[in-house]
C-alpha cells in the first residue's frame, strides 16, 4: 500500500512538514510586505524561497534525529524512522529544497537575505538541534530561528537590519515561540524523558510549568501590544482589534492555571496560540494595505 503514488506524496509532504512551514513562509511574506506593501512577483518568489529553505532545515533536522524520533510514539511513524522514505532520498530532498530556496531568495531579494536564511538554518540544525539534548531550556535560544524568517523578507525587500518595525516583529515572534514549546512539554514531557531528552518536567512540576507557560503567554501579548504602542501598526481600528483579541487571549489562558492537568486540553491551547499569531500577521498585512 505504501508504494502507491498517493501514499508517497503524503510521505513527502509529511517529511517537509508543509503545514508547519507555510506559517513560517507567511512570516517572511509579512516581513517583506511590512517594508514594501505591494503585491508583486518578487514578494511571492521570496516567500516560496523562504518556504523551501525552511523545509530544507526541517528535513535535515529529521535526518539528524531519526534515531531519536524512533524512540517516541509521537514521532516514530514519521517517514524516516518508519523507513517509508530512504535516508539517501531524504538527503537529496534536503539539498534540492535548500538550493531551490537559496536561488529564489537571491533572485527576488539579495545576498544579505540569503545569508540570514543560511544563518537561520545553521542556528536551528547546528545549535538548537544539539542543545535540546543537553538542556531543557534550549528552546529559548532555539526560538531565535522563529524570529528570523520575517527579517529575511524585510531584508529581501530592501530593509535594514536595525529598523524599528522589523525589530518589534522579530521580538514578538521570538517570545511567541516559547509558550508553544512549553505546551508541547505539558503534553509530551514523559515521551521526551523516555527518549533521553532533558525536559522541564525534570526541573518543575506540572503546576509550575503551567504557570510558566501562562507567564510567557502574557509576555507574548505584551510584545504584540508593542506593535500598537510604538506605531508599528498605525490604523486605529486594527489597533482596537489587536487589543481586544489580546485581552481575549489572556482570558482563554487563565483556565490553563485553574484546571487540572488534562493533556487533551493542551492541543486546544496550542491552536488558540497559533490562531492568535496568525491573526497578528494578518493584521500587520492589513495595516500596510489600508495606511
């Protein structure tokens, strides 16, 4: 059954983690659009290039962690540990997506954007991937990788490294990566421990992790509100929407520290968190359209 083309396509899509990488590409699109608010062929080529570079990093990560993935029920059925895709083909896929991504970002952007993309991959695959096997707090430096894709788009559009809008956008995405990981720990902490990965559950109890997660969610909301306070988002209606949604976000997560430990609820919180950041990106894009 697994040799049928439709199953093969599903395996390649799973290896690429396309559902996760598309939002990464959207952050790159947002960074580009924040500097140059025009729909053009270049912005779409840059976004596809960022998508391909993100896919290459994801594939390389799965190549690096194939043995680790085979030890956890959450990941043991991925294409590499289950051997539905060969190691050699995965390496080829990594190289092709990397080269195609570099080419697209260079063609539609510039060499500086390419270099930032390569630094992002090096940080993710060369530092974070190994650091998380050493410390339960590796997610904090690892979150840098989630903050850099909008910078790639911004630089590709012609922006500078230290300009106020992109700094605040990067800061928001950096902070926002961390509570998402804490939610994963709440749900899969025992699996990480069984696989030999240091987990926060070795340092804190569940109640403490939930309070830490809530604190980081509040920090993410504050970082989002900076977009209003420092006029990154200028349209007053969009600012009101962001403030209202941010208040709702905190209200939703208050339940996390009130209710008992129910792993089924953690997925709901992850979806709410993802939806919040997706909305912020859409609000940023909308603000550039209307102002």
